[in-house]
């Protein structure tokens, strides 16, 4: 008898992935965390029944989350990563030598611990000396910190999973705006424009963010293991436009499997139906 | 008891779609054809067990198949559509008033008939007076015709489904090249770069095409109901480069839900791993 991960993507639409072996299952203070091995994707992390990442394609999400903004921030020294306890975003951030400090704020210490144990290729840079890991609530952190950041990455779950809901409110975005430097950028996980339920979340998020940030748009990547495979990232700034020229030499020596400068520019070209959704 | 469409996308990865109502099931001379109603996607056409199109997102595939090349062909009067018996590609082609004649060559007349009966929003332009419908083998057609074309669209199934296999050979591409005008473009359904089996087909196709056409690349679109959602189209020409400026006025008055000029340009920006695959 085989065991399957089973995820409803929309009404009457399921993605099923066969579990070769369950490596970990545990209940943290906030959510259920599971790691299993699969034939096609390698190891998979599931939180509260939703696929978070797979070894096969996590590079797409993490490279696009990090290098798209990093390419155009003039002087990105101080970075804040909220969520992303697996360490994938942190791994991409510290590839940039210009980064001096990363405040890595994850509410669920168990996600970090499980990732360190079972997903070393993703969590490998959490112990980089520039990374300051804080196991605490990102919502509270942005309300209270006195720091300012050049890049803020909100690497959250969906609003209906675990403790992520507060990362989608106007108050949260306002606090982020307050701690974002003039030439800084905030990026976040922004759902999909395709299936109705995801699209409604993306639409609401964009509306809320647009009321806070002077420059606000979305960009996209092909992420096959997220529902529809058409995934959005939010892009927000006080002064930096997405069409800005890349900073010379910024990606020198950084090897990427998805990201390149043409892909970065192209990722902001939105299909008409997505533009309509976000209008 | 509900009935589900069940498709293996890769080893241990299934997409399941609930069938609300089966509207048609029949065996043609070449393949099984099924039309069913679904909650999320509207009507769906399945051939030999593989999802061919859905009412919800066929516009993405058909707009990108047709308007990407149409935008940059100087004088597209004579068009050949091979396959695509549903009529979706034909519908987009005849939106262009400059097109004088469309040879629409589909081997399986049942696909056309079933589409006309059950998918009128897709098949609606098959009876346009400029469309010359020929129920015959596209492989034989390109070997024998004396016509020359400004645009050739190969809207095929996968090579392992129904009679599509011969549309992926060197001989077929050579015959297409022979009937393609100097300033013309050939586009085709080109599989996905993501799951191993699809990627191998895409790789082989590209290698074969590159040996025939002086200019040859791929472009991509987010098509959620095809495996991985990351779908490729082949682009081949004797003289027309994909980065060509769009012909002024070409899209005037044509309403699209996915395609726009920025999306066209962006669709040729390939992630590093896709470039690597096609090298």
C-alpha cells in the first residue's frame, strides 16, 4: 500500500505525490511539519498538509525571491528575512559578499531545526557568521525593531496556513515600509493568479500593499510544484523601479540555475489577465 | 461515486480532475476522444487519456502559439495549421485581417466534429471563409503540397499520443522548411522542460529542429493544465529573429487575455536550466 501526499489545488483538482518514505513528522507549537522522500522531487517539506518546497525545484523560488531585488539595490548591506525557516532565501542572500548582516526571523524554531537535519542543501547557510537567527514573531519584530534594511524578504506560508496570516495585513506592510531604507526593496511570496482562491488572495494582497508602498508590482516564475505552476512575488519600494538597470558586477561569481538578467526583466511582464486581476 | 480524470505527470506525481459530467466519449480511427465537464476548468478535451485543453486556459496556449509569430511576420497572408483540430489556433489566426488563406490540415475529422459540437467557443472560426479544412495527414501534406506559407503552426499532441509521432522527425521539419517563405515562421508545441520525460522530448525536438532551421529557439508560457505548467513552443525561421520589433498595428483591434507585446518579448527569456537542456 503506498501513501500519497494529497493536495486540493482547486475544486475537483488534486495533485498527488507518492511518499517513498516519511523521514519526519512532528507537531510544533504552531503547525504540523512533515518531510518525506519522493521519486520525482527528492525530499519534500509539507506544513499543515501544504507542500512548502521540494529539493527538485526550490532553487526557482529562492533564486527569484532573492536575486531579482538584489540585482538592483545599490548598496544592499542589511537584509531582513521573515519566515523561510528552511534557509533557502538566506542561502541565496549570503551568496552576495556585499551583504554584511542578515536578520533571519522565523517564528517556528522547529522548521529551522528540521531543515538543518533533513534538508542540508537548503539550510546550509543558516550558520553563516553574517546570519543572526531570531526565533520570534516577524510581525512583532517589524513593529519593534530600530534597525533599517536595504532588503526585506517575506518568505511566508499562505495566509491560511499556520501563523502566516498577520504577514498579509496593512499594519504589517506599514511597519515594513518604516524600516525599509529609501533605496531598499521588499519582496514577498504573493500566491498565484490562476486558481480562483489563490487569485483572490493575490488580488487582496496587492491592493493592501499598493496603499502602503509608492512603487508596487508583482513578478512571476514557473514553479511547477505550487498550484498552477504560475507563481507571483510582490515587489515594493519607495524609490527603486523594477525596470532599473542591474548593478554592475552584482551577480559576478554567483551560479544560478534559473535566474539570469533576461529572466529578471522578463519576470515583470504580466499577462493581460494578471494585470486585470491586480488593477 | 465520483469519476476522475487521472494523469501521471511524472513518476509518483498525478493530477486528478473530477468529472462532473461526461459529455462525449468515442473512438475515432486514430484515438479515443473524450469531452467532460469539470468544476474548475469548464469543459475539458482528453485524447488517449491525456488532457488536451480546457475551456479555462486554452486561451493561453492558442494566443501564444499564434500572436507571438504573427506579431513579427512582415506580410502573413498564407497560413498552414497542422493538427489543432479543436480550432483554437485557427480562431486566433483569423483574427488577423491580413490573413488571406488558412490551410487547416487535421488528420482526425472526429476531433473537428466533436469540437464543433461541444466546444463552440474554441471551434467557432473553423467555418470562416478563409479557412480551407483538409481532413488528411499533415506529414503527407507538407511532403506533397506546392504551396508556400508565411506561418506554419504545428499544433500537435505529444509524440507518444495518437498519430502525432511523425510530426517530430527531421524529415517533417525539412519539408516544412521547404514550404516556408523566406520571411516566414514555423511554431510548434514543444513540450515542457521540467519533468524528465517531457524534457527529454523537448531536448530531442530542439536538436532535430536546429539542424534544419537557420534560426531556431523556444519560447514559453504559463499553462497550468499541462504537466508542470511550464510549457514551451518551438520558434523557427530562415530570416526572422525572435527579437524583431513587432509590426506596427498588427495587434490593433485584437483583444487578448494573455498575450501582449511585453509578454511576447519576455517569453523568449529562458531560465538557465532550460538553456542548459537545449544547448
